[in-house]
């Protein structure tokens, strides 16, 4: 799928950004221990991840990792590529760490970032090399920052960091190529865990970096709960590339064969007889790189009560649902084209209570509906249809 590369910018020049968050309810952990759970092994994973300006993706519960079965691999695709197919135009990419964390030394940081990049180079034709010369530029710039950093103070949809126990990191789609980590957090080279001695969560830099690198390469969040690119990857502790991640990255950049004997294996008929094995090792030779595209559905006509707004591309549009009532604030739910919006997508859709903001572009065209709930009943609803204004031809 090829699209013309564009930058969807707000009036202040915003480029899409993805964020990873994690909250750590330490008090709840202590309560669970006091009521007699069998050691730390019986505790639920106390990590919650949200998107910028949005509500929690998962409630606090125990999430276990289950192996992917053959049946799961045959389902329709769950990965997501950014709507314009923004990607790097070359395969030999460079990265540079311009600011290191306070809690992990430079060697450990470099090792963690290198491991994270290798997860993607192992399943794609991409090659990554670190630039250590401060005077040389790199495609992907990585830094660990505190509150205000780069352009977050004035860019309306680029969140500043929020201190300990909040946002972990965020990344920009190509071609901006930036990954920001929150330097308030405690970063380690190893699996995430809670430190009773320090009273803080120790965050797995490899896992978080690998997820953010996926965004920096052009991937959005996957709907596959086993995928590294799932929005709850930090919650589940998933740190390895899953088949769904492979399909996504290969949809953008193609695939390569991992074995030199793919040609003779293919001539022996292994592409059909041992399809699962060949998909893993000889996907290009057997033409097994990608899943079939999902069927395109015909859009339903707009209801009569929908307000249509023609908006210039790149403009930030805001909606407010219901009327303010400080004594009894209503419960509000948002929908796009009939599908409920559960999380924000930084740079595209931001939800915060009664307010919804979007950046007008091809991806965000559609019908937005807000519903006000009281006592379990829908008491009011409003809908807006967002359409892009046709661009005026240039006089030049």
C-alpha cells in the first residue's frame, strides 16, 4: 500500500506523536499483600496504560501471556499502518542518543536501544546503525527528557512529560524520527518490576523502546493482544516481536528470506507442504510476506440530523458534548462511524471528558457522535460529519 507522504500539521506545525503511559497503584499492591495473596507471583500485574488525554485502556487485572496458535495466525490482520503509509524511503537507517537517562549508564542504555532496534531488523530488510559523533545527524533521534522538552510547550497535541508514574515515552511517525523517554522514570536493562526497596517501578527500556521504534518506523497500534505494538504491551510485559508485528512492518518495507537454502526448499514444494515453517524463514521466496487486505466496506448514508462541517486539511477541530453540570457531571461516550472511541490517538484524535479534538485529514474524515448517559440511559446525542474542503488550485 503506497501513499503520498504528507505531514498533518496543526497551525503550529505538529507532526503525529504516539505516547506510552504506565500508572502504578502501589497502595493497592500493599493491600493485596496484607489480605494474604500467595507471594508476588499471585499478584495481578499492576500496570495501566493510557493514551494521551484519554481514559485507561485496561482496568487493573491479571493479564497472562498465551502462546499464539495456528488458528490465531490465520485470522484477519490486526496490525495498523498510519493512514498515509508514512515510512522511511531508505533501508539503512541511523539513530543517535542525544540525551541519556539518569538511572541507567550510557553503556546499558546503548545496549538496550541496540537490542530494541535488532528486534525490527531481524524481521525486516531494515538495518540500523548508531551515530556516536555529536556533529553528525541521524534519521532517528532519541532522548530522555523531563517536563518541558523540544516543542511540547507550544504544540497543542504533543504532550509534555508528567513526572514519575505517568507517561513513559512517545514517538513521532516518519519522517520526523524522534523518540522521547521520560527521564523522571527509573529505566533498567531487564524486565519491568516493582522495587520494594526504592518504592518505584523499574521500567524495561528494551520493551518500551522496541514499541516506540515501531511507531517511529510507521506502525500504529495493533489489535492483537499478543503483539508488541498492542497499546497494552507494557501492561502484559510483551517484549518480543509477534507475527502480527511482522506482518505490519513487512507491509511497509517488504520482507527478506532468513535462510540461504530457500530456493531449493521451494523447488521441493515446501512453500505448500510446510507453509508455516517457510513463512517464518522464506517468506519472500514463497510469496508469503503479507496477509490479504481486509475487505472494503461500503459507507452507510448519513442520518438526517447530522451537522456537516467542511474543514481545511490540517486544522484542529474541537467538539463539546452535552451541557456542563458541576453537581452531577454526565457520563459521555464518543463514536466514530458507529464504532466507540476508547482511547486517544495523539496527533489525530484526543478525548478528554466532554471534549474531543481532531486534526482534519483523510484518516479523520467521518461521522462523530457523542452520547450523554445518566443512570444507564442515553439522554442526548449529537453528531457531526467532518469532510475535507477541496484544496484550491495554485495560481503559479
